[in-house]
C-alpha cells in the first residue's frame, strides 16, 4: 500500500482527536488518555520529515488507544524527575520496539529501508556516544536481525546486550505487562530504577522503585 494512503487509513481509524502544532524541533506525538487526544508537534519550517516518520508517530497513537502506557509514559504523583530521567531511554526503546513492529506490518518495504539506513549508521560509530544512542542503535540493530535476517554475530559488542534483550522479546506483544517486563530488562543494563503499573485516580500509571545492589 502507498504510504500516504496508509497514513490516511491509520489516522482515520483513530478514535481520539488529533491535532498538529507547528514550530517544534522534532516530529513527536503525545497522547493524553484523560482528554482522549493526540497532539503531533511538527518541526519548524524548512525542516523536512519523511512519511515513514509521521506514520511512526501514528503507530504510537494506535498503541496509546489500546492502552496509554503502550505509548506515552505517565508516572505516579510525587516521583522526582531525578528518578524518571534515567528511565527515559529504556522506555523510549521499548515503546519504539512496539511501534516499529506495527510499521513492519503496515508498510514493510518502507520500514525495511528505514531500519537498514539506521542500522548501518549505528554500525559506523566506533561506540555509542551516550546511553541514548546505545539504546537506539541497539534497537535498530535488533530490528535488522529480526526483520532483515542480519547476522546477530555482526552486531558490535557495545550494542549486544540491548539487542539480545529485545530479541528475547520477539515478536513484540503489545500488552502493558509485557512492556513493563521489557522496560525493566532494558533498564537493568544501565540503571537501578524499575517500573511497575499502579492505579492512581482510576488510571494506570508507572511507579518507580530502585533495585538494591547485590
């Protein structure tokens, strides 16, 4: 299917409202389960994005309508930003693992090209410059192994733990408990923080605990 037609199909299937706000630095979506609304922030004028990137954001919206924690992360009240920040990369990695699996179902040719491009870039780096790139590079390389039949042994050493963790969860199962387990396994590679689902004011949110050092 033509990717523009798929964008129209997926967006039309959403039951929550969708709005777009221009003037941001990145293409990104947030989904508010209380308002049942999606907000897509668009890059500033002159910054291009590809249709596959826009469809990726709609994949997050689709998952959010199944359960909001499959997309945007909401935390219990009283949790400090100091405890949340170390979990941002593991949560984003897990979220994209689920969202990109939808893209492979919707438009495999376009998503295959996207994975190949990013996986090749990750392999070019002598080592990830930071934790964000370690998780995102590991994500792309895990997808290359899972969907493109790349040789797992060719994955650079510094990405292997992320790749192995994701491949142990293949194919992705879009369920909150499955995502909770994946986030915690990814987080265990770098930080002591772990998440668990709790109910606050009638809504599922993430709570955070710290694993004791052994």
